[in-house]
């Protein structure tokens, strides 16, 4: 209705923000909104120095991916740390797709819009609708890591957080180098995937990776069949909304 770009990304953000209980959804949503907003401001400032200068742009991306992944595991508001590093590195990579600075700034500001408004909607829906969450999930969350101030107690003494950040940074930047070297910007979501599926343990990350591959295959097949047999008979956005809702409902049920 508002004709914002990348509506598919907006739909994904709504799914990404929704967690297993209302409290986690709200924390995640607020953290992402703050992180995206602050990250956009910082990245826009950095672009004064990095736009058109890959020798500066790439090191900034490396540092921000590492910092974001490290903070996602050590900061008291993990989603804020994740969003901050992720958005700065992602928006820096967008510079490769813009022919000039004016178009880049426009893309930059639109990115803030289509990332923030679905997050706000997800939080509002979570507050309005019955949560249906169990006591188990709340108890498990209560037993989460103990924090000391703004960071977990062993944030700067336990090497596992640094190793985690290094692994994610290496994977994400490898994808960036590959699709940039091949001049294949259409697969830039590979960079995003590395950050999204990263979990604390290697086994959990591999498990989530296989689930993502399977989900992409099934979702792609359903989308292909919909384009062939359903979309040709659709005449209004209402029909498309019902189709998207059916897919989201199925995915939400499987996730739950």
C-alpha cells in the first residue's frame, strides 16, 4: 500500500523479530529498532570516508561484523548489539550497488524504513494478541546468562565469544568477496544468511543451516507453484495478502 521497496525483507523481519514468548519479542524488537536507527546514523557518517573506497569499506565491514556478533553474545541487550554491527556492515555493502552518492543515500534511508516498520508492527501484534506461551519458556529465559553491568560476567575472559565472532565474520566476508568478485550482487543475501544462522555452537549452527536449506527448498517450490497456478488468477492485493498469510501461518506453525 505504501509502495516501500523490498517488501519481502519487511515480511521476513516480522518473522525474525517474533520469538517464543512476548517478553523476548519485545526485547528483540526494541533492540533491533535502536540498533538499526543508530547503525544507520553511524554508517551514513562512515560513508563520507568509505564510499567508493573499498580499501576503507572492507575493513569497516570486517570490524562491524565482528563487533556486532561479539556484542550479540555478550551485551545485556544482545539484539541491540547484533543489529548495530549487522546494519552498519550491511549498509556499507550496499554502496557497491549504487551508481552515485545520491541514489545510495536514498537506498540507505529506505532500508531504515523497511526494516523498522515491520519490527514495530511485530511488537504491537505481540502486545495485543494472547501470547499462549508456556511457563517452561519463561523459566528457561529466567535461567539465562548472569550479567555484570552491560555485559555477561565472562564477556572479556571467555574466548568462546571471540571465536564465535571470528567465525561469523570469516563466513560473511568470504561470501561478500565471492559475490563481489563474480559480479553477482543478486546473491548478496548470502552475507545476511551467515549472520542470521550463526548460533553459539557449531552443531547448532549446522543444524540451523540444514533447516534453512530445507526451508528454502520447500518455500521456493511452494512459491513456484503459486506463481504458476494461483497468481495468474489474482486481481487484487487482497488475494496476494491471503496467499502470503497462508505461507506465513504454515511457517509459524512449523517454527512453533
